[in-house]
C-alpha cells in the first residue's frame, strides 16, 4: 500500500471534496481521483460518495477513516522526528484544549525551555474527546484537558484549577439580570452550580462554548461573563475589564495527562511539572 494513497484519502475526508484535497496536497485532481480509485480497488469497497456539494465517506469509508487518519498522523510524527537536526535530541507532541493554552500551556512550554532546549515541540489543539483519542492512538504525548480519559498506562496530574470570575467591561454592571451577560459553557459542574446560584436570573441572550471566543466578544462588544482568571489577568491589570467582586467564584479542575513513566522517559518532565505547579497525581 502506497502511503500517498492513505494521505490522499485522509485529505478528502478532512476537506470534504476531491478538489480541496488536491489543493491541500499540491497535486492535480486527476491524481487524487487515481489514488482514491487505487484504494477502493485494493479494499474492494466504494469509500467516497461524490455529489455537486462535495464528497463524504460511504459506510465503508467511515469505518476505515479513523484507522487511516491514525496511520497518517503517526507517519507525520515519524517525518518530524526524522527531520530533527543534530542539536535536537527529542520531540514531544502536546495536545491542549484551546481554552487551556493561555497560562497552563504557556507554563508547560516555559518549563520545557528551562529544562531542555534540545526538545522539539509540536502543539495540537482539540476538544476533550479529540485529545483522548489522539493520546490513545499515540498521536500526542501530553494533553492539557478539562475532562481526562487516559489510557491504562497514563497518569492524570491535577494542575491548579481554574478560578472562574465574573468580569465586565464596566465595573458598575449588575451581577444578576445583566442584559449583556454572556454565558460560557464550562462543564456540567459549573452549569449546575451556576443555575443554583442564579436561579432567579434571566436566561443569557448569548452563549459561547469557548472562553477564548467569549473573551473576544467582551473586548469588542462589551458585556459580562464568567471567565478563567488566568485568561483575563492582563485585562484586569490594564483596566479594560473589571472584576465584579460581589459575584461568587467558581472553580473548574484542570488536568495534565502523561505516560506513567514520563519522569523516566523524559528527564525534563519533573521540571515541567514544577513549572506548572502540579499537585500529586490522581
């Protein structure tokens, strides 16, 4: 099996059309078509259903998509590792929830820099489900997540939990019944506690699944929202946002998932944990 065939199939699934896959891979559309036909012929299955609106996997194509994507991702990791120069001794792939990069991810990178400048790093952002799948498949080495789901040979380290504070563009905004209040989804525990605390308040008119997106909205359009303190620290110092001190503070657990033998596998791991102020593993 030619690896280019699998790379092409993964690109078709990811981008939703043969033309987009050709553009992504810098090959002609006819090359993409030929590679797809080769894969379908070898597997004896129709894998892609084409229409005027694009291309989607058939049932058979869906069944193989995950395995193909895993093979392609591992091959890309092999390529990155083999391309390391003589000064680079190791490579680590870090997965992170996008909302955890500010503060937690930055400290992880700082710890790596302090511990060993000869470690190359790749960062991938994804949802909790994606991070768990990537770590199970070996596509990432470490993950920063709100919802850890580790392999049996991995350990979950509890990091400093997020302090969710109510911030606003003006210090005189109300803590309840604010028409500019933005609800930020921060896990089931926060949703439950938030509902109990503000049971009498109006339903928020705007909801974001991402704290990062909600912060961008507050900066451009104003309003108030519960956001991680680490994320708004500079805004509070500059006075572009204000903390509403009468509002309660909520917490949200944060975890680092790493191989159980990480301290043996990577000499720099203990330094990274110290930089991130990790607690004992759970």
